[in-house]
C-alpha cells in the first residue's frame, strides 16, 4: 500500500542553512559578542542545580520575570517560546481558522508565509513601495478589503532594516480589527518599541527574540508581550512544557545581566554604523554598482545588480553573507570582520 503524503506538505523541502566552514559569518544577523567568562560562570553555577528528571516550569516564571525586569514591562504580559518561530507557528495554528487570511508585507521575513502554509491559512501580501516604505492608509484599507484576521510583519524590517515609528504602529493597530503581530526581533537596536503599550490594545502581540541583540541564538528563546487576556489565551494554546529548563535557566541569567546586555547592544549598533559608513564610502566610489540603505538594525541592506556574484565570490574567501535576489544583507561583525569583509567586497567589486 502506498502512503500518500498530504498536499500541503508534499512539496516542502527541509530548511537549508549555509553549511560548510566559513570563518566570517555575517549571514544570520546573530550577535558577534562572545558571552563573557563571568556570565558563563553564572550559567554553569545555575545549571548545577538543574533537576534533569523533572519537567520544566510550564510558565517560565523566573525567566519571564528576568525578561520583564530588563525591558521594564509587567511579568503578567509575558510568555516564553522556543524562539519567535514557535510563536509564529502557534499564532497561525491557533488564532486563525483554516482558510482565514493572514497579511504579510513584501519584502519581509520569509517564515511568516511558511507557517501559513502549514496552518492552511491564506497568505496575502502588501507590496512595499520601491523605496521599501509602507503607506499606512493603504495597508489599513487592504486589511479591511481582504478581511484579514492577522497582520504580521517585522519592525524594524528584516531584510530592509527600515523601521516604522511608534505613532504609525499605534494608528495602524487602532484602525484594524485583526490581530497585529508585531515582530520586534531587531528593536533592541532602535528606540520605537511598543512593548510598554500592549495594555492599550486588545489586538496587539509584540514578538521578541533572544537570537539577535541578546546573543543567544543557540538556546532558541523568544517571547510574546501582549495584554492579559491574550496572554491567558497564549498560555492556553501552547504545548505545556514548551521551553526546556536549560533554556529557561540560561535566559534568566542573561536578562539579569542588564549592564552587559546594554553595553553589548551599544557595541553592535556601533559596529553596524561602522559597516554602514564603509559601505557608503564604497558606494560613493562606484555609485553605478551598489546602493546602500540606511537602517536601524544590526545589518546593512545593499542593492546591486551582481548580488549573486558578490555572494559566491565572498563565500570562496570564507565570508558568508545573505543574498536575496538583487540584494545583499550583511550582518555587523567585529571590527576585524567588518574590515576583512570590506576589503574582500572591494576586491570583488
Ligand atoms: C531572526 C529573526 C527572528 C528570530 O527568530 P527566532 O526563532 O527567535 O530565532 C524573528 N523574526 C525576524 C524578522 C528575524 O529576523
């Protein structure tokens, strides 16, 4: 008997990250900051009291307290997840019925669409303007026209690095009656967070991650910050023991080290600014070859007719960046990594 795999997953292929050994990794927007020995010691000590035989705390009480303390929000508004990825998946599966409509923006983070496919929700896109700006009124009327049940997008945006100001987000979220899932994966690098306003909205969920500024992509940790009603619903629909104890312990230690997190974030911003100015200089010398976008994240977005050639030539030199059509996305690295990148980039140019 043949086993037929269902239609919605039959043609999916496993996610393929860049494999192979590249000494300089500027492709995934991770933090380049190494966790200092003093914090690693705190982690080791906290892990030594781990009850390996017991299920984790289903509500991640200590972890959510530490997160709330760092960001100045209320613990009752916070839930923890296995990366924002798990949360995006749960939003699609639980807050929408099969066939209902999700709106994403284009270009934006590709995982939004992926989880729509799995949840059998319908994904429609708002196309950003040629300069990647978003026309809020146009977006609002499109949400209404398509009877959208969830609007999800990143702010600031991956991959454009452009951000929408708080007043725009407020107006948007107040003008629609769908769920607004605001992915603030890069908001540590900017100052327009909506984290502390979630109680003003009955339809706003802010997504945060530990994979970027917090420098903990390895432990798969993300958060939802939303009003108490939606927090209760999120707790009701999640798998009971979703975040493992090791992740809870490490995450809690990290968020308790506020000064280190703050200084680390500042250093990443400084590195991005440096990378941006170097690329701007390159653009000035060869304006016909590249166009460099200003942004508010930890990466720089570049337009070039030869994206693929740059990407492949840099890989050969041991430098991984991200290639998206006719665009390149380069994460900020250490000062040495940035310099090595620019040197190789100009030689390829
Ligand atoms: C990197 C990134 C995330 C983080 O996802 P995790 O699953 O928490 O690692 C979320 N959203 C966007 C837009 C990102 O770029």
